[in-house]
C-alpha cells in the first residue's frame, strides 16, 4: 500500500511579534494544507498533533483543542511527542493510521510556541529536562553543553575542526536566504561564527539553532483517496525509528548517533533502496556539528569530514543537504520541525519548494529528525511516484 | 497579550534510586553492580547497561573521576567523566570551573540540586 503526501503548508518560522496565537498558526497551516491538497475539511477523518511541551502553550490535551480549533469534529485525534522528533514521529503515526485502514486522510499538525511565550532562560531550563532530568536537568546542564560534549568526541575521532562546524552554520543560513518562511536567513561567513558569543565550547551562538514559533501541516492518504492535482505526487516509501540510551555517558561512543544509524537502515530497507539513491536530504541540524554527526550516522557519507570540505553537501554538490536552511536557518518550533522537514523535502522532490530546490531533479529524498541527543530518532524516505 | 504566572513546586519520589540520591547528598558515590554480568555503573539506572539484568546491588565507589571531555559556558563548566570503578561515564557540573584539571572528585551537590557535581583536583592550572 502506498501513502502519499497529499499536500501541506507551514507558517513562517520566526519569533512572533504580531499578536497572533499558536491556535492561529495551526489554523493557517491546516487551511494552507487543505488548499494545497485540493481537499475539503470534511475529507479529513483523523488528526495527529505534534507538540513537545504543554509548558509552552499552557494547553494540556492539545489534540482536542487543535481539533476543535480546526473544525474537525467526530474525528480520530491524538497527540504524538518525541522531543525534537515529535513532528516526524507524528507523520509516522499518521502514516500508520492510513496503512492500517483506520483512516483515509490524516492531517498531521505540528506546532510549538518556543520563542515568545516564555522567556529564553525559562525555555532553556525546561529543555534541559529533555535529557535525564534527574541528572542533567538538576545540574542545569543545558542542551548546548550536552551537544558540545558529544561533538567533542566526534571531532576527536574524525579530526573535524571548528571551521568545519562553522561552514555548516554558514551554508544553512545562506540557504535560508531563499526561503520565505525561514527564521534566520543570514548573510554570514565562517569568521562571523567564530566571533559570535560563546554558548558552550566549542559551540558559539551561530552554531546553535534558534527557538522559533510556528506550525506546519501535511495531509497523508492513499493515492486512490486523493484528488488529482495535476502535478506529481510524493510517497513515503520507507520509515524507520530507533532509540538510544538517554544519558550520553551510557553510550559506548558519545560522539556517534547509533540510534540514527539503526533508524536509517530500517527506512532505507523499507524503501528498498541504498543510501546512494538519496539525492536530497533534510537533516536534523540542531547544532552545526550535529549535522555532520547525523550525516555520518545516516550512512550518507563514508568520510563525512572530507565530503563536507569538498562541498558535496552544498546546493551544487552531489547531495544537497538542508536546502531549506535546516533548523539552523529555517528554524525550530519543536513540534512543527519534523512536519516541516517532511513537507519541504516533498516540495523539493516536486521542484515546488519556495526556496532553493535541488538542481539535479532527484527521485528520492531523506528526512531525519531526533529528540534528546539523537536519543529518539526518526528517518523517512520520500520518493517521487 | 495576556500574562499568566504559573509556579510549580514538584515533589518527586525517587523510588528504587532513593539510596543513590541519599548517598549523593552526603557526597558519596553509590553505584550499581550487576548480579548477572558484574558491570558497575554510576550513575545508576535501575537496569544493567550491558545485559539488561535488574538484579543490581549497591556498591560504593571512591568518588574519584577522570575527565574525558570538558565544555565551558560563560559562567559554568560541565564535563563528561568516568568515575573510578564504573564502566559508564557521566555528564557532571564542575564546582570549581576556574580550575583546569583532568582529575576530579564527587562533590556534595548544592541544596536541592540532585544532579552530579565534581570538584576538580587543583594541580595549579587555572582557566585563562
């Protein structure tokens, strides 16, 4: 059975200052997705909501509230949470609903108000509980420090340098300049990254993805249950998910994303392809170094540092990565992030992404997200039908 | 724009890990030893990280630790360390971040801060 991305839409990812609410963002993304898919609201029979934390929205049971806001009544609805992978895992859940026959057309709505509903310090404290709150959370070890310790292990093993990390931060921000929905479209150079304020060595502010507000929606269904749109269609041909030990110190190599390796293997096997068939990728770059760690784990490079230095992951390279800008450039409203990653990859395969599209017209794309520090990993393979 | 203030005061029972947290409050490193494979792990997790056995006994470590990696923020430092006798490693806060050292010792956590903190052994090296 085939499950397709019928359509989708996202709000701009940014720091909202216009007085709009997270409910407005959900409504806008859903309305845009319906229009993109050529569907009426009544055609949607299930809703999956992705949201990492009720602390941001101050709304428990968000699936019920979002369903009500969207005018979806009598529908199957639920919420999926998996840290930074929440949105992507919600897409997997929606796909499972279609594959099982429980639903015919599922709207997956991801939302997070990470940027403006709470002050940045409070958000940092909350996010430090994304790891083991009984150890890391209570010592105030923030996300950046945990990622920093992990990337130091990666750098020691691979001989990657701070400049390799900075190149990723620059390229993703440059890619974002063509993306009208991007939070941080910046015209910067490697020296700007090195000169930005220290957050947790070796990471500086420009190595870190922003906290963003925003929502994204995709609608999933079988081709026979979807209207003809007169354009190509993208199907989700394989998915994989896997977890790792939650505490970095419990891993045999703290610089290696083992769960992502497993998730990628499963997704590629389900799609019946190998990694060399992937022509474009949206990868979870919560930090600049995490993009290199992810590309290594996903099996998209045999020598990730050499490939990075050769320009292989740039727009003109063999494997363009994060043409949207990724989390570093497009932004990261946590629950919406993975939904948007799936959406923009589908659009890139169709050549309809309103930013940079791959020049080679690839048939297969890979989407990668994770929660924690690659603790809960989700990978999807998207393919032109 | 409406402002809401929410104050939360959590009371979190620690269940089977209570002895570990009580020891930590006294500055003692109480680890788990697996009854099946003998792995010693600190911090403990309630299940063996090698063989998944749940028959674990408490064993006290010296509290000495080797620093594997260190990261500095503008006002704090955190390290990945391995406590002497443990198979796994741990992310810990540094009590004296001005000191540069590859060795440390478990420190008593500040009041109500139940996470792991080490005091680096002062060998005369200072942070620039």
